[in-house]
C-alpha cells in the first residue's frame, strides 16, 4: 500500500507545477527574494557573536540590503555566486554590485564547501528525505564542528553561570542544502529552500526524532518558498497593471520595482548600481513608481519600500 505524500511534498509539487509558467521577470524576482530569505536564516544561525548568554543580532540585521554585517554579507554573497545554481548566483552578483562589494574568499566557508561536497556525492536521488537523513548522519558523525552544543558552565566574576555553548557549523549545512534545488527534482529553479537544516538537527541531544525535525523544517521551507512565489507573482502582475502607459516616463521603472519588492529596502544609489544606470535615471524610476502609488520613502532613512505591506515576504 502506497502511503500518502507528506504535506511538504504536496507544497513542493505545486511549486514544481508552476515553474514552467514562470516568466523571466518573475524568475528574477523569485531568485532575489530567495536570496533575501536565505540571509534571514543565515543571520539567525550564523555564529556572528559566539559569546554571551543570548544571540540578538538587532533591528534590521536580517534585512539583506540594510544589515550592518557588511563583511559577513560580502562573504555570504561571494560564496553563493561561486557555488549556487545559475539563477541564484546571478542574483548574488546583482546584490554585490548594488552594495559595491568585491568578491571575497573566506576560510570561514570551508564547512559549507565540505557540506556541499558530501551532499553532491549523494545526488541525484529519488528520495530527498532519505538523502538528507544520510547526509545529516555523515555530518553529525564525521564533521564534528557541525555539532551544536547545549549549554556550558562558565565563571564570571567568581560566580558560575550557565550560558549557551558556542555555535557550530549548522549554518553551513543549511546553506549547502538551500542552493541545491535539484535535490528535490526542481532543476535550476530560481529559488532556494531556506532553513531546511536548522540547528536543532545538529544538537547532541534532541527532544524529537531527527526525521520528525527534518519533516518540520521541510514543511516550513516549502511553505515559505510557496509564499515568496505567490507574493512575487502578485508584484509582477501589479507592475503590469500600474505601469501600463507610464513607461514613457521611465523605461527602467518595471525592473526597479522588481528589485525593490524582492530585495527589500533600497537607497537610490543601490538601485542605480543594481540596474546599472545613473542615479538620475534611478530617481526617475522611483518617481514613476511613486506616482503609480507603488512605493514610498521611509521617513527614518529615505529607503525605498513597497507602499503595500502585503507585498513584503514574511516568515
């Protein structure tokens, strides 16, 4: 008797069914939005501050374009531009251009390279869940730096306190799995399944069985990818409607809109570099979008954001 597919498999099947109908414009939006979501997961899991009782990156640190983790972002984008499949690699290079980042080669990303090599050795596969569990077992037993500690006792001012142990390299496995959509039969789809391998999978002691934790992570990742696909499709449709007849004012307005809605808050200078145009041309695009009621300027930093909050991908 054949068992019914898991909910995450059904969500993935719906995404797979939509891929043949994705336009180049929607493909660009989806790749950039996936990169933005990948950064959010990365900030959550990466050991930026591997000391202290609590890891709190602070306001907007998880926004790809606004985060003050500039060097870490440069290394993150550089690694994806080299290792990611073509749509995601191209998106990473666009963001690097927008932020005036040069390519970086950090030893810190060696764990991500090792994780990717081990994963690629298991591909292709007809059983993504089984391949991920086999890969996880390898990383947990043969790559000791991937393991996540629970807590540790330290002496502070003569007193013993308990704090979270330093973080491991679970972030590297999460990145490696995200940039391999063909693990799930999606080919070089313009998306990434962010958060497939959370830190909970690498803890020495876990309250739930690893397969259950993995299924939960897969469901969250596929739900987020489906939400990004829906929101980006709505954004492209809105542009077709609102900008019809306005292209005489700015021919780059549609592409500017795609950058803003998928990448998040952008300055005019970042938008100009992303589009490869002058700041004046970028400003004309923003003016056209404002006249169409599609964007607004934030009062706090004058960053350009969508006027409709529903077009902002959420967790």
